[in-house]
C-alpha cells in the first residue's frame, strides 16, 4: 500500500489526473481507517449505535468543524475516562454537538434514537451551508405523519430532512424514537462531511 501511495503521489506530481487522485484518496482513507480503534471500524455494521459511537463518527469525520466550534469553557464529563471514544466524546461535548446530561454524565453506552441524530445534525448544519441555505433549512416546516410542529424533536427533524442529511419513512413518518443503525449514522455523517468539504472550498475560494 505504501508503494502504491508513493506511485500515485509521484504520478500526480507530474500531471493532475482525477482518476489517479480518487484512487490515491481512497488508499489514504483506507490507511487512516485501519489506524482507528476496532470499535470505530465496527460502527457501520452495528445494529444500533451508542452516544460514544456517534461522538467518534462526528469527531473523526468532522474534526476541523468540531474544533472550530469548541467552547472556551471546559465541559465536565464524569463517566468517559478509559472509554475507547473518550477524546472524541470530550471534543464533541465541548463543541456542543452532543451535550452531557445535567448530572455531567455523557452515558457513552446509551443508544441513539433518530431524534438524537437529528439534534446533533441540526447543531452542525448552521456551519455547513450558506446563510440563505441555513435560513431555508430552519424555516422549512416539514410535514411528518408522526410529529406535529409542537413536538420537542420537530425543529431538529425538520432541519435535518430539509437539508437532505436524513430522510423520512415511505409513509412520511420521521420515527423519532427508532434506534439508529450504524449504517444510518454513517450515511448521515457522510452527508454532513460532504457539505463540510463544500463549505471549506467556498471559504478557500473567497
């Protein structure tokens, strides 16, 4: 793999080639994934994800964004020491993306429901779109078969669906209390990652 990576880099140094660049990037991503804990690599195939899993996904895939959102004030979390995702949990909690509970526990092994995933996405989305896009997402007022506009989960669910990072069931239900699978969590964070990359390019092009 190291030899192939070297060959791709040498080829790209001579001449730009989208196909070679795509292969090089895939190889780098594969190498980076191999360095991550086994627990992280198991997330995508998990039947359900935990708060620790989701924090790790966000912390790894949206690292620059999470760092840019950090509060100056440290966040007290009392129950993650020694957890495999401890560093990512601390970073995501300090960024306000997934908050600790009132008693300062994070409960990293607690399962994530669709309402929780939407809440995390809705805290990231304002940093990922243009001002006009963000206003559109926030004002979307999506119609769900199972959530009224007064429901606690409604604002985040509406925003996540309007932005295209989450979807509804075929009957128009959002299913806020349904457990999130690893595949669904990864797909949602991948969509946010794609948006983050576009936002970074916009900023660089100013």
